[in-house]
C-alpha cells in the first residue's frame, strides 16, 4: 500500500463472521485502509457506511456505491428541529440494518472526519444499530497517522507510514445505557492508540 | 552495461568476495544454531540470522542496480531517500498546515534532487536542497498560515530533506565524478558502501563480544568503546585492503576508510539521538532485524557527502 500501512490484530483475529468495525475518522483513506487490512475473503463482505449528502452525485457516488459498495445514509440536518433529527437518525439506522444483510460494516461513530486528528464526540447511531442486532460483534479499530497522510480538505496523500489496529471485540451489555456504551467504545479505541 | 561490468575484473572480484562472505556468514549461523543452548545466545544467533537474510536481499538489490547501470543506481538511491524521508517525517510530528510543504518535499524536491544527480549537474545538485529547498519549505509553510511551532516544524522537514535526501544523493553522485586516470566509478561507490556497512557490522560484532564501556549510554546503549575502536580499526584495515577498487594508494585508501568509519559512527549516533528523543528504537520495520531503511543508511548519510567532496577535491581530473 502506498502509505505503507501496517495492520495489527490485538485480542482478535480476522474471522468470516458479521462484525462492525468502529474506527476513529480523520481521512478519506480510513475506510480503504481498513478494507485493505482485511484478508481478501473478508473484503467482499465488508461495507463502509458513509454520508449520503457528501457522497451523492457524479464520480463520488459511483466511487462510493460501485467501488466501495458503501451504504449511504442521510445525516440529520444540523439546523433541523430535534424531532426531525430523531426521525432521520432512526431512518438511517433502519436503512443500514436493511441493507447490511449479513455483511460486515465499517463505521465511523464520530460521523465526520476530525479536522485535528483528535477523536470527536461519538454519535448515537452506532448504539441504536447495535441495539437492533446485539449478536453482531463490534471490533474497535484505531487508525494511526492517516489524518497526516491525507487530512481533511487536502486531495493528495503524503506517503507517511500509517497503521491500523484492531482490538478485542465488544458487545452491547444487556440494559447498557447509551452513553455508557459509547463511552466504553471510545475508551477502547483510545486505548488501542497506546497499545 | 553488464558486459562492461563483468569485464571489470576488480568489480567481479569484489562482488565475489561479498558473496563468499554472505555464504560463510549464513553457514556459520546455521552451525551456531545447532551448538548454542542458552536462551540469550539463541536470541543473538536468531538476530544474526535475520540480519544476514536482510543482507542477502540488500546485496542482491544493490548488485542488480549496479549491473543495470548508472541510471538504475540513481533510481535505487532515490527510492531509498524517498523511503527514508518517509520514515523520518512519520516520526516527527507535523500538523495539517504542513501538508502542502510535505507534498512538495516528497513529490518534487526529492525526485528533482536525483534528476540533478542523474544528469550530472554538479553545480546544481550540491546547492539545490541547501538553498532552494531551504527557502521553499518555510515559504510554503508560512503560506499555509499556521504560526504555532513554525520554526520547529519547518526545521524538521529541512533536516529530513538534508539527511535523508541530500546526504544520501552524494553516494550515487560518485558515479558521475570525473577522476584523474580512473573510470571505475562503480567501484568507488562500492568501496564507500562496503566500508560504511562493514564498519557498522564490525562495530556491532566487536561490541557484542567485547563491549564493556558505553560511549553515550543516554543516546545509544549499544555503542561501546570496544566496539568503536575494534570496528573502526578493522573496517579501516578492510578499506586499505580494498585500495585496488579505488584511485587511491593503500595509505590514502586507509585514510579515506578511517574517515568513512568515523563519520559513519557519528551518523549512527546522531540518528540514535533523534530516535531516543522520539521514544523509539528503530525508524521502521522494513528490513527484518535492521529496523527501517534509515536505520541501515544512517552511517551512509554522514559519510557519503564528505567522501564525495574529498574524492572530488583531491582526485578530480583537471582540465
């Protein structure tokens, strides 16, 4: 790979089972790099979840849907009222649930690329998604240096060495609170950055 | 090109010597593996085995690029510089505002430096990075409009370019020197590389076997006085013994080899200081047992430009 990405699996091995890879998001390359870090047989059944408003139209849409087979979901409008945002979010979760079938997902709980490389707050969508399919394993995934390789707003990647770290799978505990779960997921990813 | 190189008996003999050395080392490791029983000795032997495997690869790549001709050697070193710069920048923190400067450093400045070497434009390649890139990097970074840590950020990239690109590019530049009554420049490059790398290996071997007194424990715990003296003197002796590869007399060859060894040592020490500061042991993991490209060529970085200029100054064809 151009950015010399290396991958590590800590407490988890690549298995052909349904999983949701949850990663920090800093670059367009994130999903590609996770995908490339998976063994070829898993790549076919692993699909990224991306924002429809960003990836709609022309080449972008072709790339997203044909090449990466992404599931494009609508992000709630920032200025919409609370109720409309809730509806949009629920619809996005249901759509993802419908489209994923038995495929694995690559998902960025921050919902957008971090401009600084620091992890932003996690959106609740991932919680609702897992709630609807608690049997699916969540694989916490940490991406290192990709925000430097291709930061937000740049179009040409710089060939620095990057890495992907997959951590031990999490599951949603019964009756686990939304914020507790999101916090746990976040902490696990942060810990991977130091592993 | 291959025919002319094969016709050069000295070059063939030198590569034959390297081949014999590698075979001997590989066989020795195989024998040692069966003999040693303590865990520590086993680890040392395994480490040596990994290193030797990487040496086979490095020698193969180096030999084939030489056999393919000047241009391929320049391309090979250019590639090494590119990878080394990548390791260097990966380790030194940059921010988003540095992206454009990094982009130009990787995709324009580095290749251009090697184009200048490749067309033999001495007057330009010796000043291109120290003058033009030196000015370009801060200008482009300033245009990105982020003042925090400005001097530090630009200095890091300038340093990376100088060490990983500028210094290294003097090695293939040897191929383009016009020397007095000597046209086996490939052998001169081979002399430099063999002496630098032999010095590294011999210092490692002497240090492993006799090393007691550390030179700079805060910077590199593996460098000892015993390793330094033993390694430098034996590599210097090797350099003197290889005088027939060069335009030098045996005494001149010894002096040059000594200089190469001392600078190589200094290079290793300096790069260790950077690694220490960043809290890592190696720059990368490309070469099994050796670390990254930059870990392998740190000595070459420092030795190449000085060796190049001294050779040019004293042995250049006049007129």
